[in-house]
């Protein structure tokens, strides 16, 4: 059984149709890249999987671990192992990263019927995972994303992903606005977390990220539909020819 | 209509009603009971020339100190209240705490006049708690006048925590001389009708006032903050940060008046009032009022009324945090920066805890307090269906 199965998904926002029949299957351990020009539904697809309710799913279904994902609230999807790395991580003044993570981990544990994580264990986990993205202690003590640079925000996303150890990670334009050093750190963070059980969806419109994280599949999302699927070579082809050539395909 | 009885002098056995403790924080306690200074059992036998007594005693024994303050008719002996005098060059490292207990069996009218003088080059931290210990009706009218002499500093913490049937009107006047520094942390936690009139007058140069306030109101509660800052002298800085969360049908009013006199050049005055409404029945009326009579000033003001940030809610929930916990975290974070400049860490911890519990709908008073708020306190929660 596949981990995630999206069948004929239609979705609109305020009456405007954005996804027009998306089909996508992801198996355990796979890395999928979704590429495509801006405004064609990539971020919408990510947000719908994570459970953002500003979108109306008008048709189709999403099956995750055999469950109807669309019936679960956002937090239950997270507890079931879905993680969304935001394109624009939100600043939350007054909530420290450690308090934020502790609450998230313990609420996920509560969902699974587990006791809260002991403080010592939590602190150890923080220390361990901070290293993956080379996060400084100073940064970890600050409010979530408040006053962070673009690179720091993206590092923080990967740090949270490492802390929560999701089954399916969706990274929405994690490479945008990153300089080459930050990109390297973020990519090696993602690679360090790859396992035969965990799957990843990378949303990007540059091939650059895929030099660091090698995908098993590349899909092109164009005008609300996946119009082409291929290997990592497809990304190179897109980079060379641009998205324009898709129109003539 | 209730007929109110005037408060009378407390008896010695009333002392049992004082049982407030702030863990890990050592304070000198001063007891006030229905407005009266409780003569006995005060911790206030501090030396260093510090005077703590009733206002009437002060009028008789310390005329010399009071006279040039132009306070009130010294021959009038009807006033109740406390007199605190910190002499020059005194750094009182332990905070003073005035615990004002309100207790009555019948509708009670309370009036008090407190006077605090912080001498030149002196430092004081003063904590004032207004607590009602039962659910009976009272109506308090308190006035407090506080003088900060040259080069002095005061950190002033005020906690208002009275029952839903009672009113408390507090008239607070700060007079700041040269180079003095004032910080206030004003928490209106519970009360039927709370009205705070706060006046800061800069009567010297190079002084600074940081006024921080937080109000958490629900049910039918009413809170009104009227702040006036008079920049009567040049080179002074004032900063107001008032925040509130309103639930149910609660109402809040904020009036922030800044007055900058013609010759008060290099004035900096900031004002910020931010509110979160959890229902569409709650009402906030916020009114900045800047009166500026010269050009060489820096004045800013801002007011916001809104709901909790939806994008932050989604972000938190996408990490597995439930909707309710996410709301709590956001509300708590919203409140917390009001205390960011407080230096008494132990008290700050306690206040953060009190705020947290108040938001969860638990008793907002300290654990050891005898406040018997029988009426279940409502929890602060957003009912999105009620917001249009």
C-alpha cells in the first residue's frame, strides 16, 4: 500500500479553481519533486495536504496510510506524521522555539496516547537536532522566527522537521531566498533525515535544490494538473528549456 | 439600589485574612484593610530612616515632609491610607508590598489616600495588590500620590483582582523630578468595574516613564484606563504599552492623553494600545489624544483591535498543536511582553503564572490567597462562529 494517494483532486479558493484533477502516488522512502511555474497550484497542493481550510476541496480524495486525510483536522494530520515546511514561515512573537517544540511534541504524543516527553529527554533531543541544521543556542532561545533572516527561518523549518520526525515531509519552496551556504545546510539536513520509511515532497521551481537532494521522481504541475512525470533528468531538461516548452508537448 | 456602609477601622483579628505569599520573593509587607492602614503585624520595621505609617500619623508627626508637597489640608483628619517615605540616598533592595484586602459582609464604601515619597538618589520597588476575599459588594475609591525626587527610581507593580460585583476606582498621580525613572506594570485581572486614572507629570528634566498595562476581562466586566502624561519639562521620555484581551460581553476603554508643553523640547512620547476581541459582543473603545505645542518632539501612537492571527494559528496547528492550545499560546504571548521590562524575576514568574491561569479560566489569585471566588471564572476562548 502506498503512503499517500491523491486521486483526481479538485480544489478552489473563493470560487476560483486552482487544482484541476491532481493524481499523485507516493510510496514509503521516496523523494518526489514537484516543479512548475508560479501560480499553478504547487503551494496550494502542499497546503491542502497539510489541512489548510481556506481551500475548498470540490472533488477527489487524499488517502494517507489508508485513511481519508480530508476528514482529519490540521493537528491530527501532523500527529499522523505529516509535516509542512512553509515557504513563508510565520513569526510568533513571545513564543520561544523550545516552548513551541515542547508543546508540539507533547500534543502529538497526547494524540497517540503517550505521556509527555520528560524534560531531560526533550533537552537532549533539542541539542541533537540543532546540530543537524547548525542552529546556534542563541537562535533557539528566541521567539519563533521573530526577526530571523530568510535563511534562519528555513533552517528553523528543517530543525522542527527533525524534532517531529514526520513520515511525510512537504517542503514548500524551502530553497527560495537561500544563499548557497544556507542551501547546503538545509539540504544536508533533509538528507540526514531520509530513511526507508520516510517520504518527502520537495516543491521548487529551480533545479538547483535537486543537485543536493536527489529525487526519485520529478513532476510538473501546470495549470492545476500534473502534466509530466519523469526522473531527475526531467528537472535538468526543464532548467534548460524553461517551462514554455511544456505548452508544445 | 444597595445602601453602602462606610468602611470602619479593622479589628486585630482581621489580620488572619492576610496570607499572600509570592514564592521565592522576599518583600516587606504593609497591610491595608478596607482602605485602613493595619497598624500591627507589618513587616515594615525597616530602618534606614524609612517611614511607614498611616496618613493620619504622618500628618501629625511628619508635617515637615508633607508640607511642601501641597497635598491636602493637613488639619483634616478623616483620611485613611498609608504614608511611605524613603529618605534620600536609600537603595531598598527588598521590595515593599502593600496588600490591600477588601472584605465585607454588607455593601461597603471604601476610600483611601496613600502617599509615597521616593527621596533623592533612592530606589524603590513597590507592589500593590488589591484583593477582595469574598463575593460581597464593595466600592473603592482610592487615591495614591507618588513623588519621585531627583535621580530616584521606582518600579511599580499593581494587581487588581476583585470580585465581579465590586468596583474599584484608582486615581494615581506620579510626579517626576530631574533624572528620575518610573516603570509601572499594571495588571487588571478581575473586577466588575475597574477604572484607573493615571497621571504622570514630568516636573524635572531627563526623566523617563514606562507605563505598561494589561487587562483581561470577560463576562460583563468593565475596565477603563485613562492615562495622562504631562511633559511639562524638556528632555523627558514616556512610553505607554497597554494591552487587553476581552471575552464574552466585556468592555474596555483606553484613553491615552499626552500633553507636551510649548517649551518641552526633545520630548519623546510613545503610546501603543493593542486589543484582542474574542467575541463580537466584546467592545473596546480606544482613544489616543496627543496635545503637542512644540515641533522638537518625537511622538508616536498606535492602536489595534483584532482577532488572533490566523496564519500563526495554522502554523502552530500544522505542528500538531491543538486549536485550543494554539490559542492559549498566542494569547499568553500577546500578554507577556507587557512584563518584559519587569526586573523582579520571581514576581514576573508568578505573574506569568497568574496570567496563564486566568486565561485558562482558573482562579486568577495566588495559590495561598483566601479569595473565594465562588462564581466559576469563564475561560478565555474564541468562538469563531460569533465573529462576523
